[in-house]
C-alpha cells in the first residue's frame, strides 16, 4: 500500500495541520461562532479524504506497474466493506459486539486483528460507513466540477479543486459542497 502510506498518510497529516491551522484562524476571525465547528473532527471529511486519495492513486495510474500495491488497496477496500456489513449488527443491543465477524476470516485477516477491529467497530458505530460516505461525497464534488468545467478541467483545475477541498480544513460535507459549488461558479465565469 505504497500510495496510501506515502501519499494518504502525509495528506492526512497535512490536512490535519491545515484543519488545525484553519480552525485556529477561523476561531480568530469568527469570534462567537458555533461551537461544533471548533471542536468536532468531522470523520466523514477526514477519512473520506484519505479514501479519496487512495482512489485517486488508481485514477492516476500509480498502481499500473505495481499490482501488489493495488492488491493491498483492494484488500483494504474489502476489509472496510466487511466493517460496513458488521457495523449495523455490532451494537451491544444486537448481542454481537464482542464476537468477531465470521466473514473476515476467509479474507485471511488474523483472528486477533478481526477481534480488535470488531471491538473498535462496535465502540464507534457508523465510523466505517462515514469513511465511504466522505469519499463518495468528495468524488461526487469532483465529478460535478469536471462536468461543469468541461474542457477547462485539466491538471491545474484538478489541483485547484484539491486546494478548495483542503483549504477549509475538516468541515461538514454540506459546507464542503457549498465551497466546491462556489469555486465552480468562480471558474465558470469566463465560459
């Protein structure tokens, strides 16, 4: 998983730094703003960006000459899919919170890892789903941008799109969509 470790993790760190810096700047600019914007991590945004960056690697052809790294990426996708299945049924009221998912074993994950991840999943229901929701929201924003800009969508526009996605730091996906839409309008003026 070379792309994830070399690109996603630094992006997450950079993003987290930008989010912290952005939040600090935002706090200074918006005295008395809503508390939730100052303290919530917005998992769908933060982890969604990480999964989007993983997907972007495949779009850019990073794995083209390294099928084992792509296999690692796909294995991660598969394990997250198992977690999505597991999440709704893993609440304490379902009586399965402490039991590892039997579907993980055929995928060669060690029982210890399955048990640990099952416990983590049951302690934060919806987390695995939030990852994918965030990624899909960022991909949808990108597709809207590509479609709206048409022939103007190029490497420079793609970089600018990523800057827009990252500049506000971690935020609710609805606000991210608003910012992307404003950016599209500003780029689309001279069309």
